[in-house]
C-alpha cells in the first residue's frame, strides 16, 4: 500500500486578497495521528480541504507518500474525508452506506457487501448492518461514517471537527473509538479541532495555529508541558503566564522582576541571550503550584512565590480549581489535588501564597 506520510511545503492560500494559510511547512509521518488546533479562522480547515483536493493552494506543495498531489483531483489522491454532519443516506442500510463508495466504483454487490461487513466488524457494528441510520445512536452513526470513509483504503483519513456535534460523555467515548480505529487501520489521520483537550488526548502530533501560521508543532506532551511562546501557553491552557523585566542573569538561571512581586527565578535555556531590563514572559503549570497560608514557615531555597487573594473555587473531582487575584497577572489559576485542598480549605477572599520550585518555570520565546 502506498505511503501515507504528508509534507506541506511553503503552503499558501489566499481568498480575494485575504491570506488564510501563510507559508505552512510541516511533515507528518505515515500512520501518525495529527491534530490541527486553533481558533475559528486560523486556517486549519483550509489546510484540510487543500490536502483533500477540495481547494487548490495559491502557492506551495502538498506531498502524500512523496508525490506532489497539487492539481490532482480529489478522487486520485487516495484520501477520504469524514465530515461533522456524517452525511449518511437515511434510506440506505448501514451496510449499504458503508459500501456506497465501492458501488460508485462499479464493484458487484457481493464484493461490496463482503468488504462492508469486514469493515463493520472492525468498528463493532456487525449486528446493526441491516438497520437504517435513523435507528442508530449518534456514536453509532459516527462509526458508520468512519467505516464508510475507511473502506476505500485511503492513505490519509481527514476528519473535520468530527466530535463537535456530540454531547460531553459521547465525545469522551468517541475519542477512544477514533484512537482505536486509527491504530486498527494503521493509516494517517489528520484531525481538525478547536478543542484543546481533544487534541492533547488523541494526537501523536499537535499543530497549534494562529492567523494562517503554525505557532508550534510537536508531540502532545511537549506542546502542553513546554509551550514555545505566550500564545501557545495561553491557548493550550494549563499554564500561568507572567511577564517581567530581567533583573539579573546568573549562569543557568535568570531572575525576573514582575510588577508588585519579588524576584522570580527561571532556568535559562541554552543559546538564549538576555539583557538586563529586557521584558520576558515565563510560564508555570497550574498543577505545579502549591497554595500556602501567608506568614508560615520560610520557603525552601529555590522556591518562587507570589501573593494572591482567593477569587473563586471550583471543585473538579480529582482536583480543585482555584482562581487567584494576582497583581498584574490576569487569569492566574492553581490546580490543587482534592486531598490537599480539603485538608485545609481556602475560602473566597482568603489571602494566599502561590509557590512553585524555580526549576519548573519555563522562559517563553518572544511572540
């Protein structure tokens, strides 16, 4: 079977003078699960449509398995797309829906029924093969749509916001289903979403986009835990971002003085050059921060801290989300383990000290 690795090289798309995709370069290995993530209008769906052949790029190349497919009709690219709406034929059985593409290709009823039944077994819908789509749940309809897309043996399966129409519980179930199917089929999945947790949960590679450009691409854990810049840190979530001026560079660390706060220490990345007085951004994960009562024992060496007031408390089950009012730092949030929080619970209006080891801070690149 032909290789399903994808390379986007200098990809540009303009619509009436508006740049929707602006010089995108990306490589996706064969058999990977890649999620494009970003707000509405960032260009992610336009890229999906260009890979599929539903839009032609203004400039650049799209290589699938080493072949430049720009200019090829969609039917010759060996890609398949699964849409939000599923677009199942209401008057056809599940089996006939799945085998419809093979019918268009002229295969006999015996051939396409055999292939459809094999695909339905993979998505665990064999018992429902004779039902109509209206007799299925939303999750079952989605599996039918997935099977119909996969039956043509595409090199690449393209998914446009496939979970957006589902309720929360079904969305969680279908995330597991999609990952299972991707491993079962062994083909490249390109999945477009605006939901951060969906991308992090599913993808081998997460591609964060803004205004037609890639801001960061990499493994899910890397993008979540080590965001490149302020935009990625704030969009992905799970991080608090602080700004300040460089007070002092001391070998492998730098002291940053934030307004109305003392010095905050952060490791200095190799090759990063900073000047005294330069404004920088730094991030610390919400789950790496501890909340302490003011006036307690002194902090251990190498610990950063900022004073705060408890603004809101939300119980999340395994942890408690605590929103803090921190001077000059909007949206400061701490995830406190449930057991730790309720051992000495804070109330709204309480004063607190948010603390974290200096070595878990991360200096962000300039946006």
